[in-house]
C-alpha cells in the first residue's frame, strides 16, 4: 500500500520538471559571470579562450565570458572542417562582431586529413573524435600563447548523456554551462540577447553533414531534460520515472546512457596506496593554505 501511494505521488512529475527547469535568466547570468571572473582571476589569469562554432552553447559561453572579463580579454577560435556549415561560420562571425571579441579562424581540414588517411575504415564517429580533439589542441595552444584559461561549452544534458568527446569538446579549465540543461541554456541565451537565428537552428556538433544532436539521440532535448531532471535532481527511481509518464524504453535508454558515460565525468581513477592520494584526499585549495 505504501509503495502504491508513493508511486501515485510522482504522477505529476513531468509537469513539475517542466516548471522546475524554468530559470531566472538575469540572476543566472549574474551568477555565471561572477563565477567566470572569480575562478579565472583566482587562478592568476585575466583572459579566456574558447571555441566558437556558431552553435548555441559556444555562443552563450562567449557572451558570458565577454560579460565577465571584458570582450578584449576573450579570444574565440572558429575551427571549421571542409564540410562545416557556412551558416555556422556566419553565425559565429556575427557574434564576434556583436561582442567585439578578438578571433582567429583556423581550417582544421589539412590537420586532420593525415590522421584519417592513416586510419583505413575510420568511421564518422571516430572522425568526429579526431576533429574535436584537434580543436582542443589548438585551443590549449592559444591558451598558452595568450596566457588564458580555456572555457568549456558543454551543457548538463550533454554531460549526463555522455554526448561529447573526452579530451575534446569536453575538456576545459572551467565550464559555466555544466549545470544548465539544454532547455535552460536556451532560456539564458534569450535573456542575454543571443541572435534569434542561433536560437532557432537545430543543435549540431557540425562535424558531419546533416547531423543533429536530436537526430543522434532519437529524442528531443525538451523531453530528455524533463526526465533527467527527475532522475538526477529529484532522484526518481526507474519505476517512479515511468509512473510520472515516461515510456519504459525511453527511461531505460537514458539511464543506460548516463551510467555508461560516467567515466567521462570523472578525473582518471587513481588507486589509493598512500595517506594523501591525488583525487581522493589531496584535492582542495585549502591543502595549499589558500
């Protein structure tokens, strides 16, 4: 009887998730701008570098970084491949012009083609991973040259689903979007005045022609964000999520994606042998008296 009562109490979970995913855009923009400024300056830096694809996440990260540090202190890199969408390059240039940030455009085609040629039978997924990691090589090189930190652009939905390349687009020194679901990213972008053309276009890694995030998933960001909110933030069980109105196969698919990608959300695992093991005990700023 108690279990039946508990399950019936979660039937409105889907509507509650939609409500809870609404954010106060001005408040969140202020918090994230201060986060970027505080964390970058605390580490002894004053500038940032990020990759600007022309997609919503990277555009929003650029807006936040420019607001936090001043546009002159944010270097953005456009790094197209030969099949990248021209419209994405145009959207990125519009943001560069609007924000007044310094920029570079580096065609990664001649950099990655030798790697493709050396890997017979390489799949589109592997090609995408090579491109993502090549872009991160360039970002970290420019961060060294510019004495800046790399700002990440992966949102919470992507991180939870493992939708990203380890040591590629998932690599950064700090990530202002990492606790915002994709639907919340859209809300914040509207608050900050991101161009409507960028808000409206289908999310895509822009590595493979006609590829879209939601096409890869087989479900929409809006739908999965509601489920993820219940599973992660509200700690719903599988049974409760199904009782809240989500299809059993959908719940199982998402749970499997979250579980199988957990290794992407952690530092490399170190076995504990000593009294002060990196990542277990020796990990806080106070260890250095800061």
